[in-house]
C-alpha cells in the first residue's frame, strides 16, 4: 500500500504535465505584451516582468510582429490610469492578420482606465465669494476649450442664467445684409457680461435646441437690449426653426451667472476656471477633472485597406472632450446631429474597419457620443458594455444621407447597459442608427436618456441600404428626460422609433414612459417605412395618450400584430399599414401572462445582469432635479421697433430675366398691435431664390375699437417629422396687403375695403416646413391663389386648387431656407395627358451646388415607380421621396445638359414629362 501511493502521485503529476505541455503547444504562436502605466518603461520589451509604459509603445511593438501572425496577439493593460495626451490611433497595419486577432485587454482582476482627462489642482477660494478659482493653462496639458468638468465623477454644468424671455420678433440691424441679427430681451433680465467671447446663448424648442455665440449686447431702447448673434449660425437656426411660446433663452458660461452650486465658468483668455462647489465637496481634496482629448480611440483604415480583427475587452474609457463646439453651433437638427447634419463626434471612432469588437468595457464621462461608426464599417460587435454619463448618444451608427456603397453592415449591439444619455445635449438618444444594413440590437437595457430610447432614421426616403434591422428583447425606460430641464419634447419622441427603414423586425421589446408630456407613441413607425413588422412588444404608459403609432407617408407592408399596452394606439393612413390584435390591458401593472413573459425576457440576458451592479435592477434618474431659476417677467409689451408701414426692407431688388438672383422675405413682414388685447401679431418671411417679391402691410396702430373689430393670433404647432404647420388668423375690417413686383409696380392682395384677396402659403425649412397664413375679414375666410412671376410674362400659380393629378404648376422646395431646385412647367394649363400617352410638358431643371438636381411633383395618387431616361432610352437612377403629397425626385448621378424624360408610374397609368437640364 505504501508503495502504490507514490506511483499514483507520479502518474497524476505526469498526466498534468502532459496536459500542460499539450495546451502550451496549441497556443505556442500566441503572443502577449503588457502595458503598465505605473511601473512600465517604454524602453522595455513589453513582457510581463518588463512591461512598457504607454499604449503607443505597445502598438508599435505589435506592428513589428503582426504582419505574419500565426496566432493571436494580446496586449494586456495593467490596472491604473493610462493617460492620453492625444488620440490613440490604430490603422490598417495595427490589426490582426491571417484570421487572427489583436486584442487590447484588461489584465485579469485589474481595472485599467484609458483617460483623456486632466486633473485640476491648486484651488483657492475667491475672497468673499462662494466660488473657487484655479489655473488651467494649455501648456500644462489642458484643452483650449471644454464645456464640461467632473468633480468626484459628478458632472458640473457651465454657469447659466435662468430662462430669459425674448421678443418673438428678431432684432434687425440695418447695417447688415441679413434680416435676423439676434434676440431682443428686457435689459433687466440680462447682465453686463464682461467677457462675451466666452458666452453662448442656449435656446430650446420641440426636439431641437441650439447654442450659438453672441457677438455683442446692444441697448436699443431705455428698457430693451439686443443680443447680436454670430452669423451665419443664427440665420441658419432661425431659417429652420420657428420660435414658439414661451419665447425663452439662457445665457451659458457667463461669469456673472456663477451663482449656484455645481456651476463653473471657464475664462479662455486668462486660462482660469471658477467653480461653485456643492455642499459635500471640498476642493482641497476633491478630484476635479477636465477633458483634454477629443477622441480617445480612433480606429481608421482607408478604402480597400480597412483595419481588421481588433478586440477591446474589460477597459474603462473616460473623460473625452468635444472642443469643436468652441467654434460650431451646437444642436439645431434632430436627434444626435447638429448644424449641417453632421453627427456629434464619438470618443471611440471607427471608419473603414472590419471585425472590431468592444466587450465588457465601460464608457463614462464623455462630452460627446460614446462609439461612433460613420461609414464603411462591417462586422462590428458591441457586447456587454456599460455606457454612462455621456453628453450625446451611447452608440451612433451611420451618417445622414450616406451613399449606399459606404453604409455600415452587419453591426451587432447586444447586452449593454446605457444610462444618463444627453446630459447636456437634449436631442440625444440611447442608440441612434442612421445608414446601416443588417443591424442587430438585442437584449440592451436603456434608461435615463434625453430623447429616443432606440432610434433608426434615414432622412425622407426609404432605401434598400437602410434596413434588415432586428430590434428584439430590449428594455427602454425613463426616456425623454430632457423635459425635466424645461426642454420641449413634443410629438416626435418614442421609446422605439423608425423612419425610412425597410424589411425590419421590432419584437419582444418592453418600453415604459413615466413622463407626463405628449409623445408620438411608445413604439413609433414614422414615414417611409417599408415591410416592417412590430410584434410581441409591450408598451407601458399610463400618462401618455398613445402606445403604438404610425404616420405612414410613402410606406407599405408595415404590420403591427399581437402587441400589448395599457393605453390605446394611433394608426394613420390605413391601409398602407395594418394593425391586428393590439391587446389593451388598462389594469397593468397586473399584466397578462403573455405580456409579463415579454417584459421578463426584455433587457440583459442572465449572464450580463452583473453589469447592473451599482445601478440597480431598475435604474431611473432619482437625483433631485435642479430648480430652474425663475425670471419675473413684466406684463408690459415690448416697444414697437417696427414702423407703422412694415415692409420687407431687406428684400433684394436684384433679378435677371431668366433664372437666377436671390430675393428675401424678412421676418417681421407684418405686425399689428392692439391696445385692447395687448398682444402683437408677427408674420414671418423666408428666403427664396430667382425672383423679387415684397409684401407690405399697413396698420393704424392708434386705431380705435371701431376700426379694429377684433383679432387673435393662434400659433399652434403640430410636428410631423421635419414638417411644422403654423396658423395665424386675423379678423380685421381695415387692412392693406400688396405684393411689390420686380418692376416696381404693386399688385393688391387685400384692399382697404376689407375683402380678402389671397391666402398666402409658402414652404421653407430643413426639408419641408410650411406656414399657412389665413387672413379673415368679418369672420369669413376666403381661399384663392397667389402667383409667382417667372421672367417677364409667365405666371405660375404656387397655390392652385384646380382638380387634377398635378395640382401645382410650380412647386418650391427649400433646404435650410435656400431653394434646392425648381421644376418649371411651361404650360400650366396642360397638366396631364391621357393614359399611357406622352405629354410634352417641358421642365427646366437647375443645379444646386450642394444638393444637386431635384424635381418636385404634386400628385393626388400614389406613384409606384419613377424613371428618368434620355432620348436613347438609357435609364438614370433616381431616388424618390414623398411628403405632404409632393414627390421629390432626385437623380443619383450627375446629369449632362440635354433633354430627358421622367416616366411616372401610377396604379393604372403612366405619365411622361419632358425635362430640360441646362
């Protein structure tokens, strides 16, 4: 017996040795390198005992061995802060080869942090004040501009005023060419700001907001001040967004507004930062961090040479900056886009990549988006991560209007926790996808986001390279949180939202809306959807008026089936979409077993629920909402800054007999003040091209009650995507409204006898925003036409109520206030030919430098197909969108000058139009 024991032990030792040797032989080609920010040295080889110090050195070592990989390469990051002074960039030569992976991975049981933050030290309290001051010189590594800091990991905000009411009529400086130069405010509501270049003006609206720099503060009356704004940013904003009541703005990053705990002010000139600490903060010991690096990680290849086979695992990324906002207006568009539809940059940027993975990472304290994939990425996996406290969206996929050849493909976002999104960018969604095909979003837990929970959108078109999306088993709660900061969310917000997406499925998701604002629906199918299925979802909202909804303009094959809710749905434009078996359970939360099973299955899978540690099983933003500063507003009216004869004084009289030239209808076209009702009515204008039109209004502002019978202003806004309808009604018995023609003559539209001559309609805005002004006399409204003069002789009716398939002989389409293209039909009397018969209705098409050619048709029935062909029969690809009954047809290729034919296929007929490209 005693002899057998050593033999058994020997056999066991030998077996273990053989197994270990076998395992070592299987991985002999794998290589490991180590980065230690504390004990490393870039002169070392990068071994476990002799690690390098920086990521850049580790990357450069990998570059020397990865060209002929026969196994995986892993760069282990030891615990501690891996400080960046610039972006960590990985290119095509840094990825895996021959089917093997290069990984950047946390060392076992350690917590590495890649940080772009710079700690602020040396705080001293300003004598007699509640705030402290420190130096942030750029030669010490601080960014020249930053709009966020964190104190012990808690975000501070820029010093800001309360909500300041401004006049709805913009300030117009007669010395400038533009018609809107800034805001008019009460002088008592603003201060003498000593360092105006640091200041930004914030204005919020329905699902949009903007921050723009002011140029100067200009007293204009004894009680009023004009805030003259930076151009063209302010003009761009006011061209694409109409003010709404209450008319309020906020002054941001002003030293004079540093009066509440948690606020800071950065003086860029003196490089000093001031901070008003919260009650539990001690600046002698608290860690205060400012972001210093704009993009923490950039993975970027090139066309035909992508970065491939990279993996990041177990790493925390934190404190990324967004310095571009120093010179760029912030906001102005919808969701996570701003200005010219450029996306908010991400701290992790991927472009021209294949097979990139982020797994078990944390992304926190960003002044921008988390992960951004603009284009040309394939096979991206984002799995098991935490996104928390980000200015913009967690994951942003695609760019607006990206060509199909560059769209992202095969992206998977699964089992992630997303929290506190849109901390100071109130248009931010939890996950926002734009141009992407074969996108999978599953098992994510999303809460406390400013706008949408999960959103996929492609602008005003349904295209085959935005689709094949699977959104399944996700949990979205506490979205649309921007409303708690006084920011409007309006009718265009939902937990799950689709616009311009094809061939996709949204199933087994749970969404709960806990707010009290009107919303578009918990699950929302907006325009341009095609062959999408919404099934087995649960909408939980007792405070809203819609659970499932669609607004189906140019859609087909959209199906809602077997969904559950505790409020009714709203379904428009049937039968382009179908709804069956929407189960309303108004006694919820006592849900049926079928609904409860969907709720229980939504969100993180069991293996990933540990990610909720530190958040809680159900995370809602329970932190107290900061009280909004109140501004006492007097009841007295603004003084009348517009003369009694109000005209478009800045209309450009320049024109050419043929196409060309620019004319402007300025804001403040008409205004009437009634001492009886104590309010003002303002008619706004827009920017057009090609001809000069000028409207003037005559009002006797000292009129007695006998002369002014009554008037009222209704400015109610209904939002449908990018379209907004504004209605203003006036009842008055004495009014003169006329059009001034380019030759100097005038045409009376409304005479002094009080008879209505015209209803005025124009289209402007980002894509299509229309404003209808109805003028009534003696409580009667009469609708007729208004004409647009083309050249010397031809008149085209812009508003034409004549029955027929083509109801507009001419139609204007505007992009950010500029005309993007015009189709001119030379024979407005002959609209359509007979079935299948060619009709020579000549159209003249002119280019726009940024948007190309665009045709516009207004027809009464649905077009199923359009083709553009030349005389030889060659077909040119076009894209077709439809909104408010108007088709926009845009060639996808550059057209040479010549004659083309547009074939418009309706249900039972084909109509052809002759198109002349010059």
